[in-house]
């Protein structure tokens, strides 16, 4: 029995996409607001200064630089490429077209490795589209449509009489 009913992946990659230590370098200087701002602007180039300030503060409050360093190095070691073919749940992979932090080709490879996965390339330069940008309604709309489609399919299966 598959416990997962559906899966949505945002800007995903099945394998390490940046050299080990790249994120760690960025996060290890979390206490340095100037460096944190450069890092944030690299991943979210289209945010206004108020949104960047809020994201900087969220990063600063979320974890210590040491823990962030550990987490990102561990995540950088994960490679699930060999497991993708085992995913049996309906899957949606969303990826921002201009994401400087993750190549679109990696998101496409992730979707290609999962049987029947849908791949949606969203017109955004941000790592994840911001609610203030034109891509947001499409981004959220795709997620809602996918969830509704999967829910309707699940409902139809659950109401069929057993053979």
C-alpha cells in the first residue's frame, strides 16, 4: 500500500547540483548581513527591499550558522536518482525558468525519472516565485489544479465497487 497520495516538488533536483560547501560558505556567514543579502539577492533577484529584508531576517532566525552548514552539506550529499523509478504517486515538479540556484535541466531530469510526473517550468527568475510577481497565479494555480485532479481521481477510485 502506498501511503503517499500525491507529490509536489518545487525546484527539485535528484542529485547534488552545487559543489559541496557552496551553500555552507553562504550560510556559515549568516551573521554577516551584507553577505546574507548578496546570497538572498542571488536566489531572489526580483524581490523588493522589504521582502529581501524579511527573508534575510527569516534566514537569520531559522537556525544557527553551524546548523545551517551541517544541514546544507548533508542535503548536498543526497542523491535519489536511483530511487525515482520507485515513486508511484502522481507527481508535479515545478521549476522557475531563471532560477540561479538550481538549473532547470535538473528539475526536468527529476520529473523524467518519475513515471508519469508532470513538469512545469514557471516564468520566474526567483528560486521560488514570490506572491508579488506575475508568475505567482500560474504557480499556485498549477499546484491547486494538480491537487484537485489527484483528489478527483482518488475519489472516483474510492467510490467504485470492488470487482
